[in-house]
C-alpha cells in the first residue's frame, strides 16, 4: 500500500473523530465563536476528503488558478484558516 494513502486514511480517521467531537461541542454551545471554530474543523475535514478524491482520480483539479495554485486547492487551504482566525478573534 502506498504510504500516502495510509497517511490519508489516518487523517480521515482522526479528522472524523475531531469532526464528531466538534459537532458535539456545537450542540452544547451556540456561541458564534464556537460555531466558526466548528465550521473551520468541518471544512478542514472536507478539504482532506477532497484532496483524497483528487489523489484517487475520482475528481479533477479545477483549471482556474490564483497565484499559480488551483482555485479548488486554494479554497481548501484558505477557508478553514479564515474560519479559525475569525473564531480566535471572537474569543479574544
């Protein structure tokens, strides 16, 4: 088995646990800061799944580019980080 696929499987398992716990946290508190934190975690997990589907050849990378990076990959990196930044600013 390719080591990259093994790493993706580990990321999916751990990401699934983190996403489950994040959803539990969201059900306990309805604070906007916690909601954006949970949204960042869930979009990060979706980005892992998206990258795995690209790696397996199920999906293709979009041809539109920003700064030499594919738009879809750029958004997978950008959106979770922005949500985490918003969450931590709100928590301060």
